[in-house]
């Protein structure tokens, strides 16, 4: 069975439909202001931020932190996993 992850918070789901009907606490528009969004990369042992290259053990540990090289400005958005 495949696992599906939200690219904004790293929450794991067993189906895309279940994931997208729930609100995401780390959505870019604000807490619970949008649904979970599918991370389209593969499961990995380490995830790398597409903006700065910092590596994390999970998407959830990555997205809880702000990124110094975020396109919206220094620390104005969370790290985002590279595919």
C-alpha cells in the first residue's frame, strides 16, 4: 500500500482523497486556510529543502522550520521538500 504525504506539513495518508478533504495546519495561506497538498516525490530517508538544501529526516520536521532562502524573503516561509 502506498503512502501519500502533504508537502506542507508531512502528514501521512493512505489515500489522496482522504488527504485532500482535510485542512492543513501548515498551509501557506495560513493555519487551516487550505487543504493538504500532495508531495509528488518518492519516500526517502532524507528530504532536502528546494530553496536552501538543508536536509531533514522527514517532511514534517522540515516544514516546521522557516527557511532563510525562501522566495518570499528571509524566514518568511517554511522549508519545502525538493522532488
